[in-house]
C-alpha cells in the first residue's frame, strides 16, 4: 500500500514509518513526505530518496487555495493512506474531500481527553496519572474523528512536558507503525476478495 506522511516538526513519527516500511514484509511503503513548512522532518525522507514536498500556507492567497494545493500535492503520489504525524495545520474541505476515510492522525493523548495542540501540557496540568496516544480518522473537527487505536502511557512523578511527551512518543511510534500495517493489511485483504 502507498502511504503519504504529513509532518510539521522533527518528524520522529514519520521517521518511524519510513524505517518500518524499509522492512520487506511491512505491508506499506512511504511514497512521499509532505509538510506545511520546510520542516526538519523532511530530511528523513530526503536521506532515504523518498520524495519530500512543502505546501506552505504563506505561499497561497488564502486557506482554501492552500487546501486545494495540498490536496493536489498529496494526490500526485496516489496514496492509499495519508498519515498526519505531527502535522500542525487543520486540513480543509479539499483535502478531506479527496482523502477523507483514508486520512488518519496520531495525537499524544487519550482522545477525547485533551484535544488540540497542547495535549501533553494539558494532561500534566490536569494532574492525570495516566495519559497516552490515539490514532484516529481525521474529520472536519480538531482531533474529533473516530478512534482507530489507543495506548496508555503512565505519568510519572517529576514529569515535565518534555519528559512525558518523549515517553508518549516512544509508544506513539509503535502504535502508529502497528496501526498502519493493520489498516493496509485488512484493506488489502478486502480488495483481494473482490
Ligand atoms: C507527536 O506527539 C504528535 O502526536 C504530535 O506532535 C508530535 C510530533 O512529533 N502532534 P514528531 O514531529 O513526529 O517528532
């Protein structure tokens, strides 16, 4: 299966997928990595000879035009699945229209708890003893789509945001790699029976 990854930051989750996809028995390949900025994470793709693209909001007159350009940039790689892994923009109707139902996101909290861009900080501030990560289908809301998979991560005494987020990302990487494999295998199986 063809996977396009979208990221905005260091891209450690995208890197985990790129690495997993190098295994011959992994049922998906990362065919491109895209970002809304010249993110450091794009380097993980470039280093592996995987196409990397940037679609920056500031290069477009408005959000709708950016959304349409992003949809076209993703479509150029003919993905079966689009994975938002630390992509920090809300996609619009063009991307959702083109890839809704095969666009997933990974979030560093147990949704519906702590949606939004500061999930780890919010869990700490709330005094949570247990948090975790969620892989979910993307819909028009903010981290509101149907949950696909979740995994718990303990909050330990003395945790600050960086330490807790690092512990979550260790689990998030595994959950994402496993969930993508499971999704494309089940879909592939269905296709092969048609
Ligand atoms: C991940 O925890 C993701 O859930 C959140 O931002 C982090 C991205 O990390 N949205 P990286 O850029 O993949 O290292």
